[in-house]
């Protein structure tokens, strides 16, 4: 073999090695960039997600209203809802959760109190004893909302979902950058120095956390496709739309007669009709009608797996006759619909559904979440130490110590790994803090009495008043903006609602009853409407409310759409 041949082989080996290292190095750079630039925000999301695994159990320990003494037999969930509604006659209930998958947990419904705050009313499903109410943002709920939204208006969900995609990308690049990783599952971390120990521990915990990283990465990326891309950018959805709730027609309501307002069935009567048709159905959620065309919606399960209790088989019941209008069984969902519904229990670790298996699964998720939180923090520390070490070497051999010190001073207090992204992290964290304060205020105060106030005016023999807000977390923003949507909270007498068939809101006086506006809906004490505003709003534009009674009488009231200091006031 000639010397030239030996040199050619050596060059080939060097080129092959360089190519191999280049592939790993690129993966390492991507892994470092993805994991470091939003470290603070990622840590907040991962840590709150870890605690949120036990959010229900945490609240159960803190709030005695939630705890039930398990007995042999539960009472009819419809009867429990009726009893709970009777205990809060002036505050309509949004929904009722039976909590049947969790025997030690009381059932509850959400309502808006007299001050506009959101609360949960609790009732013992075994004895029927009303157990008082608790704030919406309990300790566990607060942590859960923080994890899901960061309390950031408009962008919170999208941002959290984007972090899921970054987790998946970090997983893939980390495995590429760490060749033959399977050899290191049982390797003890070296203890030569802090950086080396942390680096080895980071790899070890990362390997044992692969399952949870994959779960969070896949589910987060799935949701990222839908929010923001499908939701905000109009990208086609890969999941077929779920059937909409069928509404009663005008003809259906006319058949009930016009001599007097028909009486709506009780929840107990509705549940009995449903269980007669489907005796094996476990009822999980009861959604009561929000207006006279709205049916009762009963959501339950018949043994399906990987479907949240908030989803599943949906049964629509006529609120006046008890006729089952439509059924959307869970076992008839398409593969993509089932996949979409499975993401929630898989992500949150709730797929074991109650009892000891549920606690065991959640414990594994909790430990996995702690591991992911450690990976986020340790990655930043390792890179920080590596950056400082490289800076010292550079200063020793290049004589640029002073320049490096100045650069380091600029990027304090988190060091070089985050670079200019530290300012983005700081900005987002500041937004989270502000959003948290706003969310706590809304939980106790709601949005009543804020935004634009439309003072009380007569509506036939009754009276009506309203207030407009831009959104739940945007109540300090201008509520009336051309082309945008606004939210109207409507205050009207309970006696009026018993006589009124439909009530509408519209910008501009309705020309006729065929286009009266957007339907006002919601439970008693929480009537509201999400209304699309015109693209152009005149200076003298008016807001009109039209009420149509069961007897066919029509009553109207109007206000200046924009504040004028008289019937319309800016309360911001």
C-alpha cells in the first residue's frame, strides 16, 4: 500500500468523522437554542403543569365544600341540579358536573354571583346537601389556568401550545446530538466538577423522561396546529367539525301555544327521559338551556376510553316536551375526532379515570413533570457555566477580557445562553404577572359594571340595562371598535324572562323582526351576547334591544352606542 493510498484513507476517515460530528453538532446547536431562549417561560409552564396534575386533589384537600362521604348509592343527577338551582334562585347555573368518576368529590355547577364574580356551587351527590360555594380560581384551578394560558390575553393558549412544539423539537435534536443514548440509562453521573455533573445528570434524567417529553411534545404540537393556525390564520382543520347543537325552530315553539309561556321541564325529568332510553349511560355533564330554542345537553360515557368527561356521547333533549331531539354517540366519531379528544386525557394524565389507578398514573406524570422542569433549569445552568468558561479562555489567549466583561454585563443576570431573548422572557413574565392580577380580579368581580355602561331603560313593562366589554381579560380596552366583536352583559328582571320568548341586541334599529339582531342568551343573572360590530360605525350609531314575548308583543329600547355622558357612560 502506497503512502498516497494511506493518506487518502486517512482523509476519508477524517471527512467521515467531520460529517458525523457536523450532524450531531448542528442538532446540539438547535437543541441548545430551542431549550435556552425561552427558558424562564418554559420553566413556568412546565412547573405549573407538574403541579396541575394534582390540581383537583389539591383543591379537595383545601376546600371542605368539595369533599363527599362515599355511600352506596348516588341520587339522580338531575334532581341534584334542580336542588342546587333552588338554592341559588337568582343565579343561573352554567353547567353541572356530576363528578361520578371521582366518588369522594362533590358535584358542582358554575354561576355568577351578585357582584359579577365567578363561583362554584357544591352539592353532595349522595345526600343532596348543598355544601356552599367556592371561588372559581381556587388554588388548583389557578395553577391549571396558569399552565394553560399564562393569563396572557389573546396569545396565552397559542404561546403555551408553541412551547409544546419546542419540546418535541428539543427531544428529536437531543437524541440526534447524543449518539447511542440507550447505553447511558444506568450510567452514574461523573462528579469531577459541577458543570460535568449537571451535564451528565441532565442527560440521565432526560433519558428517563423520554416518555413524558414525547407525550407533552406530541399533544402540545397537535394543539399548536389548531391554535393559532386553524383558529387565527384560517388553516384547514385536519379534524372534522363536531355536530353543532340543534336548536328548536320557530315552528317548534309555536306548537307550544301562545296563550301563556310554557313551563320548561326540570333537570330531573330530563335525566329520567335520557336514562330510560340509554340505561347504561353514565351522566357526567348537564348543560341547561341558555334560551328558549336551546335544548338540554346531556354528556356522558358508555365505557369509551381516552375521552374526557367533558366530551363523549351527547344527547339533546327538548326542554319543554322531553323529546330526545338528537344523539351524537362517542362510538360513531371518526378516527381523527377520537384522536383529537384523546389529546386532553393523554396530556394531563387523567385517562385512568378515578380510584387508585388514577392516582398512580398522575404520580408518574408528576414525577415526569419534575424531571422536565429540571431539564429546563439545568440546561440553562450548564450553558451558563460553559459560556463563562469559554469567555475566560478567550480572554486569556486573545486579550479581549474587557470586551467580554462588558458583553457579560449587558446580558446579566441570566448569562450568555439566553442572549437578547432575556428581554423577551422578561417582557412575557411581566405580562404573566399583570394577567394574573387581572384574572384574580375578574374571578372575584367579573366584568359587570365595567367598560361602557348602558343605563337602565324601560323595556315594555320591565327594565333592562347592559354593559359592554372587549373580553374577559380585556375589560379595560375599548369595547366598541369597528369590525371587532364586543361582549354585552345584560341585566333584566327574572319575571321578564318568564314572559319573553326571545330578546336580541343590534347596532342600529331593526327594520323588521326577520333581522332583529344577535340573540341574547345565558342563564338567569348572566344573560349576555357576543356581538359582531359593523366595519363602519357612525358617530350617531345606536344600540337597540328588541324583546318578543310568547304572546307576540314586541318591546324595544335604545341607547347611544358610544358614551355620551347620559344614557351611555364610559366606566373604564
